[in-house]
C-alpha cells in the first residue's frame, strides 16, 4: 500500500492491521511526506489502532469464556453476548458425570494376558 492509498475497510486480521500500522508509523517517523499526507496517514493509523484494540478485546472475551468453564471437558465455543448478564453459580454443586470404566486386563481378571477388550 502506498502513502496515497486509504483502504475503506480495516484488514480482517490483527496481524494485517498491525503490519499496516507499523508501516504508517515508519512513514511518519521518517518525515519525508508532507503535512496533508501525514494527517491522512495519521487518521489511517488511528483507524487501524482502533481495529487492533477491537480484535484484542474480542480475543480476550473469548479467552474469558473458555477459561470460565466449570470443567475442562465441557469447553465449548460460543459467540460473546455483550447483553448477557453474569449470574452467580448456584450453591448446589452440579451432578457428577458417570465415570468411564477402565479397560481391565486378563491378569486383573485372573488370566495371564493383557487385553483391552
């Protein structure tokens, strides 16, 4: 992207936004572009910075959802619902899941061989 181009939509990935933001910072630090071009690049940088912050906030919310799951075995991806309210966990503990039976070997059952089935 050249200094004269201004994309109308932000890049879809954090990495793309960050790379473009770093290029803009480099252009502004060099001081080789005029005032009007510098202002345009600065505005583009602010837009990219906001996009990066938004993407980071979304990632943070997803991590919070994943890590707040009561058990690691029940992790489930769900879109973040900003309108949802947090409810305190109930005083009654959740019912325990039935445990899977372990495979017994023949030696445990009286035989000499080890088998899984």
